């Protein structure tokens, strides 16, 4: 089976405000609802599991019930303290409902990337099925500095053609993902914030799916203003 796991457990410390940014409205619907809808229209997705923090679980239930009346495919679960913990909770919830299988495929996606395209989702499914691990990314348009941040000094300027900016979805064989997540030390859980990094650290090949510029993550208030402009247009 093919699942989407939407990571919505953050509280938006960098963004600020009284409400986590995934619950802010874009147009007449919350950002989280826009994101869920992108996966609902994909015929290949069998279920969507959304991991949310404990304090916002009831609120999440309310908005999902309000904006997605036919929510048979949508499951809500408690998230964890970190992104990796939330993905573990999503995997556990899906296995509890659909059972164990070495064939399950999981597309992990940020709740605050509401403009992901169907093309990117379907390509993740195609590549994920074939290679068992892939991550969405775009080529960097800008030169990237590797720096000594304590001294504000440039240490290296990598060749731009080898630099990619990571996006989501990131897609994995769910059984393989579960095994690698459960093998992480506490330090690794804290430091390996990108799921593809968990695979790469364990010498597992991860293929790249070409993303697009609109599939950006709403992290700052400026990002939110851009997202509002896109919806308005």
C-alpha cells in the first residue's frame, strides 16, 4: 500500500504567533487542509496520516472534519518531540491500522508545503517503488558558502552544479524506514533532522526527484505573505 505521512507536529517557534503556522488560513482554508488535499486527489494514495502535537490534536480533528467531509482516507495521530519521533508515530499508526508489509511505501511531507504538485507526488511514488528511497530537491540557483559560523568566514564554495535544495515529499520503503529510525541514537535523532540523511548516513542510496520552486516551505512571515499572494492570484 502507498501512504502519505504529513508532519504537522511543530509549534512554529521561528514563525511566532499564538497559533502554529500550519493552522493559519490561506484563502478560506488552513494551510494544513491545502496540504492534505494535494494528497487526497492522488488516486494512488491509500491513506494519509497526519502527526500533530498533543495540544492541537482536538483542533486538528475539528478542521479536518469541517473542511474534508469525506475523510475516510485521513488519519490523525499524536506526533513526537522531534520530526523523527513524529514519523515513527505515523509509521506505528499506519501499521496498527493496515498491518505490517515489506511493500508499504510512505511519502513523508511537511504540513507547511501546501503547493506540492501532483507531478511531484506521482514521481515520488514511481521512483520510491523502484529504488525504495528518494527525496525531492531542486538545483540551487545561487552560489552556496560553507562557513565557519562562529567567525563569519567562508571556508569553501562548493561547485553549484552539485548543490541541491531539499524539499519534500521524501519517500521510503516503510519497513526499511522504520528499522533505520529505531536504530538511531538520541544524538542522531536530534542532529539528523532530514529523513534522507538517515538513509545516507547508513550508506543507503537515495534517488533525487526533481521538485519545483512553488513547493516551498512556509517558515517565516515573508513566506506566508508570498503564499497568500499565490492563493489570491
